[in-house]
């Protein structure tokens, strides 16, 4: 470049120079778009395409959401809520309350008591009857008194009375002659094998409770004992001090039938039984 051309270029630059305070302001860059917070997907939500768009949040509110202790979902942890509150779940499930026993009316209670008293072999207490029927004990005593009074007023051949702390049906004393005649007439019938075994246990272990007799024989002996009592071969002789169960022993008629003077005249039992019978009998006490 020649000197003349260089001079012309400097003149052009000087003519085009503008002071800084007169220069135009350069355009600013557009601000970045604010960060949008993502909405968490919830179970059971309807993924409809026509959902409303989320509005832009200010930049100072667009901070990231920190996870919480309740599973990292930002949900407020659920505390211990009382069980059974509708619409809310607690940590404890409501336990179903037991259904109360149905309250029997007077006629039903009377019939139930009579049915039980017809099959018992020993006096049964009012508390036991209340527990079996699931009724209040305060209702049992007055109802039994009414039943007993009704039997007496109707002139039945049996009566309901208290005995040994409980209640039991008995034949009336004025009909004892007929009952005795019936029992004596039935003595000609031979005893069954079960009756003979039960009679032998009572004879050698008397006085003995019904439960121990059943334990020695290995079967229930209630019916057999009733038969022996009705035949006059066995009778009640008090109660056991510990359990209160009735004790049974042989009668004078038993000795007469066998031609014995006392139970000491019975033949020894040991030669007819194994050696461990004594241990088995003692274990049932």
C-alpha cells in the first residue's frame, strides 16, 4: 500500500469514529426460560391428553424438590391413626369385636335349664349353668326357683331341689315305694360286661369318684354307674375334699348277692391283674 493510500484510510477511519457516549446500546441476549417442576405421577390418575398445562413458575420458585423421608415422594408421612376411621388408613387394623351371646327369653331359658337338668348325674351349680348357656348368673337362680315351684304346684312325681351346692332332679319321697318296686323287679336282669367291670372297680377301689372309674376302664362310665345305682348295688357316699366330686361305694345288697360279710372278704385282686395296675390306678388320682 502506498503512502497516499494509507493516508486516505486513516482519514476515513477518523471520519467514521464515534465517541463512546454517542454509540447505540447493543441488544441484550434473551433471558433463559424458567425451569418447570415435573408433576409426580400418582397411582390411579387418569392419563388424559387434555390435562391442563402447568403454568411457568418464577425463577426463584423453580428450585428442585428435595426428597422427604416418606418414600421420597414429597408426601407427608402418615402417623398412627386410630383404627376404623373411614377414609383414612392407620397402622393398626380394626379387630372384630366378639358377637355378644343372644339373650334368651324366659321361656327359652326355662326350657334349656330343664333339658340340662334331665341329663346331669350330679348337682350342677348356677355358675356352671350360666357359663354353658352364656347368660347372666343373676337370671339362673330365680328361674330355677320358678321351675321348682312349678313342679311342686303341678304335683309331678319328681322335684327340683338344691343339693351339694347345685341343682338336681329327684323323685318325690311319696313315690319311693313305686320306684323301689320297679328297681327290685329289674334286678333279675343280668348285668352287662361293662357293668360287671365297673362294679369290680368300685368294689376294689371304694370309695372312688366317677372320673377315676372312667380313667381306670378307659371309657366313660356315667351310664353304667346309673344302672348300678338303680339296681341298688352302688350308692353315693359323700364327696371328695379336693374336687368335690361324688364318691361311690358298694351297698349291703352287693354283699348279700355275693354272700360276703364285708368287702374285706373279696378275693385278692393281684393274681388276676398285671403288675403295673397299681401304678396306673395311682396315676389317675
